[in-house]
């Protein structure tokens, strides 16, 4: 009751930490989760709270996975979960096999064609056959899932790898229309503009990406090259 009513941020945090820890120790993740979310919102840079939140989220994910394995071990979703775990482990060919198994069970499984395309492309990005397979899956994903910024970005990446810069730019620009702040779309457009000697145009897009995602290594590298090309060497 106190956590719900208190408005003072410091006191609310103290109560929330006690409450969330109490629920977590009891294994009551359903009650711990909303408190943890509120704590993270109140303290977005508190490393202890972020660490605790990570533990809660991971335990909840494991608990949900166990339930799924018991309820539907042979389901398309279970195949998809196995594929996701293989992606995390770096086994992309194995992940692709399980995505295909999921699609074989349910050809209209939301998100599966997109994830399969990503696994195929990540496993062999420079292979023309893999690019064609990924493109085919992305086209199917568009029919199944509908249009989205992430799908347009993936299609843009395939076109870029195929050296079709005009098509790639069109996909990335469409992604920006759907989601103006999409970092992958901004980076994709900037990447092509730099290839087309439009560095000055690419510069503000790259600045947006590095500010939004400080850990994006490619964005920092390309931003540095753009700064250098425009005479801002010290920056």
C-alpha cells in the first residue's frame, strides 16, 4: 500500500526495493515484476537496481520457457525458442534448422520468417545464395507480418550486400518513414550517402545514432570518418 501511494522518489525507491526483494525471495515473480519496472523508471541509472531487474527478467524468462516446454514441447513456438537460444550461442545454422521446423509446423507463425532470414544472413552474409534465401524469407515475412521498419531495414541490408544501392536506400528511407528515429534505418541511409559522396548529409544522421546508441561501434567509426572528411579532424 505504501509503495502505491508514496510520491517522494527516494522513499518510494526504499519501499520498492524492500517489496521487490521480498517478492523475489518468495519466488513471486508476478508481483515482483511491476515493482521492478517502477524502480527502473524511477532510477534508470542505478546499477544495483538494473542488476536486480536483470535477475528478475531472466528468472521470469526461464520460468516461462519451462512452462512452454511442459505445455507444448513439440509446438512451433518451442522450436522458435530453441532457435533463439542457438542464436545466442552463436550456432546460426542450427538456429535456422529450428526456425524452418517451426515454419513447417505453422507457415504463418508471426515473426518466424523474419528471424529465419536474419539467421541465414548472419551465418553467410557474403554468400549470394544465402542473400537470395534471406530475401525470399523477408518477402514472405512481409506477407505474413505486414510492413514494419525492422523488415524494411533487413531488406535494405540484403540489397546493400547485393550492391544494389538504389534499392537499399529505398528500403532504408521507407523504414525512416515508418519509424523516423529507427537507428538501423538512419545508419543504413548514412552508410549509402557516404558511398555516394554525400558525407555532409550523412553527418547529422550518424550523430543521431551515436547519441541514441553510445555502444554502437559501427556508428562511431562511420561518424569519425564523416567528421574527418568534413574537416573536423579533432572531433
